[in-house]
């Protein structure tokens, strides 16, 4: 950890605090850094936007990708005030940054009633045993589009 890392993490923590006190959402903030410059930042805005995906990391990733005009952040570092939840973890892996720093961990989050353990538990369940029913329908019709993608010559892979 360097002084620069501390600077960027403090910015993420400040965003968490600002978002919380402005009633935008929970106490979470994140920044995306490339070449030692913040290119995207965000705080949790779930309750103010009525968007359950508006977590700090997702907001920061969206802002960084928009600024860079790309869907991947391979040369970037993410600083987040808390260890990412399962959704944010998925978004981070899809964005492909080179590193993630976090301040609080999932135990700290659970202590203030942000507990994601139920999602981890659900992921370990067979799909037929999950608390929200999942039912597969129209598989053959869905596969037609997948086959078209597989054969598409001008696709942009990711």
C-alpha cells in the first residue's frame, strides 16, 4: 500500500459518507483509477434512484467505462469502501480491472445489517431449491439466438 493508494481509498470513503448523509443510499463509495487519475467514481444510490443495482462499485464502473468509451477496465484499479457484494463482484470480474482495494469487509457490512450471506447460500443451492423460484421455459427458442451469436462474424467478444 502506498500513500497514493491511501489517497484513493480515502476518496472512496468520503464518497460513502457524502452519499449516506445526502440520503442517496447506504454507506458505500468507490473510485476507478487509471494512470493515477480517478476516471470514475460513485456512491451507493439504491434508495434515491429506486435502482437495486446502483451500488457504489457498479456506479463507478459505469462512469469509468463511459469516460473511457470501453466496456473493460483492464489497466485500472478499483478502490471501494467495502468488500464487494456478489453483484458487484460479478461486475468487477466482467470489467477486468487489474486490482481491487477495499476498506471494510463483508463481516463489517453484516454488523450494520448489510448481510449478503443469503446470496452466497442461495448460489450453493440447486436451482430448484432456491427461495425465488426459477423455471426454465422456451429453451429451444432461446438457443436459436445463442446459435446465431456463435455464427455471427462481426461480433465484439467480451
